[in-house]
């Protein structure tokens, strides 16, 4: 698809309707996109001594077979696209699925795409592949969207709608021997009963159970803080929907013993016990935890986790723990969470998976077992930008012990999970690598996924000196030992627009004033955004719909690439989140940080502006929303009707650091600037 146009409704800031345009690049003012593109890559089966040809392996790219050579290299010439999905299978290897964008793999030297080496895992007796997705629901905004936004799930079409929402991840899910998500919702088609006396309660259509099953999910954990939103009536409705769909469960019940009981199952010849727990009871009555005389979620105290893991192991099952706790939107687990998950490993669980923070946290190998502190959201209707860069986790066990895992970056776009590419992939990888390094965790890369192994072998010392755009072949920690250098991280994470469109998913994180938003593919690869004026000659504005909530420093750079043949004036603005109870103003209104004149030119021009934010007395930064205003230059004869933008970033700068202490790779940074002037 060459381009997409989002038509705004005149009465609302949100998107009212989606119009799909299919212009050629010649129509858009560029050379036509090449009909085909060459793609090169390689497989690595050295750890398991895999023979690529004699083992009857197959490699396909977007459904087209690639030519595979004896050394593991492969090549295909296929129709150009925005995404490329590589499927590897056959023989006695675990099926592998990876997706790539154009910009992150494009090589100007050959005019082709170069896929990083993808590691294979041989399927042998005793090996099991597990899949874990994070927080999952399909209520609230999916069914009752904000004014002007699209409804994603209709009452009469819920099953088909949910299948469509899960379709991008189905190939990743169904290849696992056992796939799981945290079902953080009651399942009901109407309010199932009296709600618990808490601030946030919700339910999702019962059709979600069948959709998860059709997508390849085998089991859900219900040990979380929303399964008891409607007390026993909600539990009853949820259990009934899951049972009817053939979807296994644990973590909730009408009494504590039922809630604490694991789901026991044979997986590829191995006996596995799936445990699910919530980390706190709640301070309302009746609370969310199951008890001796009441229903709810299994309460995962350290003692209860110890008893449950031991019992599963004594009965000959491999205990797998999922735990729902910790602080929302936090970077690291608290002492309670860390002690409980480590206790599970110490008692014999090879794997402990955390969720509830809605953002991803780090991973560590503890006493031979793998802990993932938080795997973030899988399918959720949150608008907060930091919750949209996430991952799913694939884990391989061997004879009941942890062998290896892959962090598979995903982006939650239009409230659904899609494979992450570009800056969204980078945001997940940098956050996971950085937070994991605090525990000494080392990763290697396999294609676009991060690999962690039980033997601890990895490549956490590679340096990346910084790229104008994210490149997988150069991904590494940023080494910024040079004096006078400032480094920073992009808080928008998605301004390259590479994940803005995936099938019928359209990124609703962007808003505009006096303009329709469109997304178009570049002939050389990558994607850009257009603003088409509703009233020509008047200013147009682009902004993220949500406030930036995770800013923590005083200094920033806002930057964007602009293509304006007639030139434009660019105003940079910042709008503070108003105090609670204060009347909100238009999202595009804000304080003018500064203005830059863009002179007429045919190509792309970078425009940037450094600015500072006031640090509050408690050391925090008030949440704010950046915006770009576009006006025509004074004296321009033709009224401004359209502008093209790319690489919109809000970069939070770190304080100047000692060059010697900054000589080792640091995974956090997406941008490197030289001073003065803060140029890249």
C-alpha cells in the first residue's frame, strides 16, 4: 500500500473516518516504488549443529520461498512492501517468525535489504517452546471509543473483529508448544453483576475467549487485579466463556484453594504446571483476593508461592509462575515483587513472568532460572505513549530447565499488538537492555529479537555511535566518551512513522488541527507523515494525543524533518498538563518555544530547537505535550495546502557526564549531540 489518508471530522480532534488512498509515488511527486527488491539474510544453527539443506529447512519472505544455501545464507527477490515477514521451518527445528521494516534493514550499497543473522533452535526430546503475552483486554475504548474515533469491536461482529485485532501476532503465537497471556479482564457481554467498590472496573466480550484460542493461545492466567471486578458473578461468566472456548486457566476461583491450584498439562511430552497470582489484596471490601469463604484471584505471598512451586515440583511437574504485581509505569520491580519471583526460582521454577506495570522492565537469570520482571501490555486500550513499546517473550526449556529466551518487540498500535520495527523496536530493545544490564544480564541479537541464554553468553559490549535512523546492523550501546557530547532518549518513540500503519491498524497516537493526517511510503524505504490543510493558507498543527508522562530532566531538543518546496515557518510548542479539576484547552495550544524558518528546497531538511523545562520542587517534570505548528512563509504566493514530515522526536537530554565514566556502552540513548548548538 503506497499511502493512507486519515480524514478528520470537523467537530472533533480525534479521527472520525479512515480513507485509504493508493496513489503511485509518481502521483505523490516521487519516482515509482520499485516493483521488486532483493533481500539477503543468513541462518545460524551452529549451536545445535543444524545442516540447513539436509535438515530440509525452508525460508519464506511474505509467503514467497527464498533460495537457501548450504552455508545458511538465503536470498529472495520479492515485491516491495512496507513490512517483510520471514518464516523459517521444516525439518526438526522450532519454527521461527520475524518481521522487519525497510528503513532498519536497507543498505544503500546494494539497494537491497540485509536481514541480520537469525539463530535456529533444534527440536529435541525434552525441549519445549513457550510464548508469553502481557496484559490483555478488549473492553472500554474498543467498544465505546472516544468521540470521533473508530469503534474496533461491534456487538454483532465481535468474533471477526477480535480475530482481526489478533491476526498480526497469530504467526508468533501458534508456533509455540504452549502460549499464554494475562487475561486482565472479566469476560461478559453485559454487566455481569454488582461491581467491586474500586475506581476502575471493566469487562470484555466473551468472544475474546474464542478469538484468543483461534490465534493460538492455549492458557490464560487470571491471577490479576481485574478478574474480581464483578465479584463471583464476573468470575462465573469468565470461567464459562473460557471453558466454552477450550481455553485453559488458573489463578482465580470461588475459594482460595481453587484459585491457587495450577493448570497441569502435557506440553510436547513434558509435564507443566501453570501458576498465576496477584500481588496484593486491595483495601476495599470485598477485596480482589480469594479467601477461605470468598472468591477472587490467588494471592501470591512469598509463602504461598513457595508452597505452590514446591507442590508442583514434588508432583513431577515443571512449575511456571506468572505474577501480577508491582507499581504501575515503573522502571524496576520493588523489593516485594523481586523477593517473590526470586523465591519461585529458588524453589525450582525455571521461569517467573511478571506483569501489571503496563510497561516493560528488565530480565535476569537468577539461580539458573529466568525472571522477566514485567512484559508490559499485549492488547490494551491505554493511550499513554510509554505503554505502546512492549514485547512478547518466547522461552525454551530443556528437561525442565531454562535454556534460552527471545524478547520479541511489539508495538501496541490502534490498541492491538503488531510486530515492532524502526524506532518502536529500538525503544523496547534499549529499555530492556538498559534495565537488564543493572542485573548483569547479557543479550545477543537474533535478527530483530534479543536473545538471553542460560549460559549468560551475549554481546552487551558492542558500541553504536549513533544513526540518523535506526539500523539493526549497527544496533548497540552508545559510547559517548568524547568531551562536550550530550546524549538523550526519544520520548515519542514513534516519530519515524514506521509502525503507523499495519494492515488496517492506524496509529491513533497522533492528532492534528486544521489538517488531515496521511502516511506514505518512501520509494527509498521508510514512511513519512503528511498534513493536508482543511483550510489552505491557515496554520496546521501536529501533536501526540497523549501527554509525555515519563520526562525527568530539564533539557530537551525537539526535532523534525520537513519537506517544503515553497518553504514554511515551523513553530515549536509545549502544552503543560492542566492541574486536576482545571478546564482543558485545545490540545494544540501551548507555549511557543521558538520558531524556525525553513527555506524553499526540494529535499528533506532537519529542523530542531533546544529548550528547557522547569524542574519542580520534588524533582519531577510536569507532564507536557509537544506540538509543531506549520505556517506558510510571509510573501509566499501559493497558500500552504500540504506539508510532509518525518523523524519527529522529543529528545530528553541527560546532564553532561564525565567522559571517562561514559566510555562504556550505555543502552538508553537514541541520540548523540555535539555542543554547542546541539547538532547531531
